[in-house]
């Protein structure tokens, strides 16, 4: 089955700096890679996703890059703000969804944005 | 977007009791339901997958007789933790998949989660 590794487990940055979180996956059949933000006591919320037919996707301060050959993908947050502090999870799946295409999650990264 | 509800959001129970968690997809038909659990400061781990009207498929290490899953309708799935013990204390999350307006719901519609604490 799929195995997703995520690094680093903790990341501390100064407000305004950039943060990068990296994930690798093992199953070459995976073609959908979402990122989730989980705040304390809450469930994960989708913040951005990328499919294997593109190499990069950007949404305001958040971007995700995908290298299919190397089987790794990264989350980039620019101009970090204190409210970006949370746990971030990457995941891998096979799209289109439906019919049982489960998500395999990374181990999570605790991001702390310091003032 | 699609809405998923999960009830209860938080439950505290005594060891040995059973707890039922409901997951409802409010505006789409969930043909498949994934149940995940998340131990403190850990990642989300898939427990089981159920398809409407069929028996659930459990991941390795998850006891099917302890975690009873019912997916009898396209809008409701339940997870019952039987004879709960402190080690079952966790955050349980459902992720329904199906069709909404003819399009796949994708994998982004999480239930808000149920925090179970077993004393």
C-alpha cells in the first residue's frame, strides 16, 4: 500500500518568513495530493491540493509543488502569519475519488510562527 | 460545498461502555465512508472503509468486533466503539465519498470529528 513520509515534524519560523514542508510517497499510482491544516481541537481542513497532471499550484500565500519522478511534493507558505500556526498534513490518494480511493496521510508538521 | 456532520462532537464515557458515533452527509450521497482515528499528536490512520449496504473492510490491526460500522443508507454511517477502554480514547473522523450534483465529492469533505475520552 501507499506510504507517505513527511518532514519536518516541527517547524518554527519568524513572522513574514517562508515555511516549506516536504512529503514523499511510495505508490506511483497515486495522483492526488491534498494538504490539510488542523488547528488545535479541530478536524483537518483542506487548504490546497494538486493532481499529478500539473507540477505546481498556487493560491495566494500557499503553493504546492509536485515532482512525480522523484515522488515528492511540497507545501510552501510565504509571508507567514501567526494564524498559520497549526499542524499540517499531506496526503496521497488516487483520483478520481469515489468507490474507495482512500487517503494516506503523512505524519504531520507542527508549524509555529513566532512574532 | 458538501456538508458533513458528525455527532457527538465530544463524548466522555466509562470503561466498558459502548459509544455510537454518527456521520451524516447532508447534501450528497455517500456511497463510500472512510473512518479514521487520530491519537494525540499523531496522524490520521484509516480504520475501515464501508460501502453503502455492504460490510466494512477493516485495516490491519483494527478489530472488527470492537469497532462496528453500519452504512445502511447513503447519508448515514455509524461507528460503534464497543466495550470502550482508555486506549480507545482518540479523535474519530469520517470522510464520506460519493456524488454531489453528478460530480465526485472528492476527498475534501471531512466530518468535524468526535473526540472520545474513555475514563
